[in-house]
């Protein structure tokens, strides 16, 4: 790889040991990718320094156990423990495993919670923004078009590339932590114009309206294009929420990191522009048959209609979605045999508190949870056999992780299930 | 009985020389939500290798899929002593590149022919990532076309 003088200086240790170790890792990573150079970034979303009982125990035995040890030996994959300075680029912390208010409800161990709080304080002290969400773009981190970013979290990555038009690969913990100290990331993949063009054309011949519709379309796209870049052509009106659910689904069933919607997303003024004048590798139709097949795939692990648990908030709910859930619950109560947990970020919860929405949820018997989700925290109410979800992404992961059944449907279907204790969703 | 052998050439991702038994899958592998790093096994529900251990194997697979937690999960296999001995893969992504780097195992890609067509589970494979060469000793005979790549 060709390094600039600034980068060489970091690699030589002139900016301190920690930046040297971070640059060493970026060079190893860039060479593994076959990248020619690094690119400057000032927007990083990762999980720097995050600890858990496994890492805490391991680095207590191998390296003295303090937070610098975990950051040096795990985040930077260094063989030497270095003193970790403040971030040199804007960095936010994505979701974690513990809600500071509801960790006991979610069944977390006091030891795990304590470890997570300590690592949070450590990294906050290094200037990292504690957003603790999979939706940083709803909690104050909104890059602008063309910005080079280094983000983890597949649903945030696809949103960043497709809806915002900023540029990021799906980075990992170690690369984002190294970027935090250097402001650099390999100039590869989605940072380069030629890798952002569409590959497959998806022709949609009917209206895609509800969040559920968008989730199914995303799930379908991921299944048919895998890691490639779908270009959607049809009559679309998608708000932020629908993009969020579409991208999260496409990134779960496949590895979609970018998509275009002709006439809608910033790098696709037209179908032709989205393909950069090239021909699509394949033209794929999404009609009623495809929609039904996707619905059946998503609901393949659901059988019993008594619902124990309703989970909303994957990806983390926006303020409008919390408001929507509150309105659907108006004058109703969550069933005695069912629990309803709604997940969001701390920033959105602060506003929901101020609006009185959190209280209205509580009054209905629901709980507003922050920082995490059922899949990440591996937490469902005790005894849960059947869950109801309005997220295709969560439906992809949760049944496998918790070995439970899960129904997928509209937010209204989920609220109905929370109130009646029964699933009454309808196949489209 | 004669033993079939073959040689592949590819690009070094992570350097090093190692040999061992191949574990081959045509399916991509998820890190977070797809493996148990303390046991070194595949856990994804519908994966053809579900329940199978990759510890100390030469893992031959298309590449990585799923969550951005891929590298951290495979990083933990190194700490747990359950990592594969080497990675041979066909689709380069940031997930698999970073995972290979932090696992610190010899890794290669960009082969002159498809290792998924040539190598079978149980074959004895020698990986010399520094020189970009993979030598395969096959446990079962293959067709002449596969051996020579013609």
C-alpha cells in the first residue's frame, strides 16, 4: 500500500504508540483487502473498548485486565499494551447489550452490567459519543453525501451508503477502533465510485406501502442479489422508516450494503444512472407471488398462535414509530399473558420521555428499552415460546438465536397480538 | 495406491505456512449469530455445516456474510484456541479480510481455479500463503480435468 507522509509518520510511532499500533493494523487489513491506499475519515461508528464477561476474564488472565489491555490486545490486535489516547476522529458507540434502566428486566447478570458500565465510562473518557444504538442517524450522527465513513452495523451501513450517499464498507470492531485513533480506513469497496453502481434490476409492478411491505421487499432483494447492489424500479414513496426496514432486511437475508431506488436515492436520478450505463446482470420481477413466498419464508418458524412476547424496535424505533405504537395502544392494555418491549436509543427515549410517550407506553403495560435488542442481549421474557415481530431483520435472527417461534407482520398485527395474546396476522 | 495431488496458485491475504485437513463448504459463513467461538462450531440454523467444528481445519469456503461482528467473533476463536488453521476463500469482503487478519492464520484468495471445485472435506492441504501456493493431496480420486484445471 502507498502511504502518505502523515500515515508513515504514524506507522513510525511519531504520534505515539497507540496510533502506531492502530496504523499497523490498518496496513495489515488494507494489504489483506488488496487496497492501494487509505482514505481520511471523520465519522466512525463502532464498539470501541466494549467489554463483556468473556473478554474481561480472558484479558484479566492474559494482560492485566484493565481497559487499555482490552483496547490494545483486542481492538488493535497489538501484542503490546499501549496507553489509549482520545479519539482523533468523530466516533460514536453503536448498540450494546445492557439497558442502564432495564437490564434486570432483560435478565442480565450484575457482573455483565458492571463490566459494560465500566467500559462505557472508559471509552466516553476518550471522547467517544455514547449513542448506544444501531440507528446513529436517528440519534445525532448524520453524515452528508460523499463523506467517507467507517461504520459497523449492517443496517446502518446500508442506510449510510444508499439513503445518505455517504461512503462506508461494513467495517468491524478492530478496523473502526483503529480508525478512531488515526482518522483513516482502507480506500476500498464502497469508497470508490466504480463499486457503487447497481448490479441487478428489481422491477416492482405494484405499490409498496406499509413498513411490512418494505421489510418483505428488502428481504426478497437480499435473497436474490446476495452481496450485490439492487436497483429498484417502480412507483415508490418511502420515508426514512421504510428505508430503515428495507435496508436492514436486505442486509440480513443477503449482504446488501447499498441499493438504489430510481428517482429517489441520491446516486440514482434514473435507472440508467444507477447502473452507470452498464447493463443489469439480471432483471428480476417482484410481484404478488414473490411477496407471498417472502412472507412464507419469514413465517416458516411460526405455528402456535398464542403469543408470549411482542418486540418492536429493530432497527431501533424512531420517535414517530414510538408515537405510532402509543396511538395503536390508546385505551388498551397489554395482555396478562404477553409482554411488549419497544427498543430505541437513549437520545430518542429522552424525547419520548419529554413528550409523555414513555409514560403512556408504561400505562398500557409496555416497556421502552434502550441500548440493545432481544437478539443482541439474547433476552426475551422468561418462558417465551412464541414472539411477534414487525421487523424482517429481527425475524431472521431471533428464532435461531433464542430457539423460539416468531410471527412477522404489521405493527398493527403486533400491537393486536400484545393486547389479545393471539396472532391474527393475515398472509398477503 | 497412488494419491492424486494438485496445486493452486492465489494471492496472499495473510502470510504464513501451514498444513492440515480441509473442511469445505459452498455456503458463506456468518460470524455473529452463525458460530460458537468457544466451541469453534458452526451454529447457523440452515447451514450445511451446522454443528461441525472448524478448529484446526483448513477452512475452504466462499466467504463471509451477515453481521459486522464477523471479525470480532472469529477473533474470539483465536483467543479460545478454536480457530481454523488457514482460510481459503473466493469472495473478498471487508468482513473476511479483517477476520483473517485478527485470527492471524495463513489466508489466500484470487485463485487460478476454484478451490471449491477442487478440494473436498478430508483432503490434506498445504498452504504457503507467502508464496501464494496451495498443495492438495486428495483422499478420493478426482477427474483428470479437475486435477489439471484443463
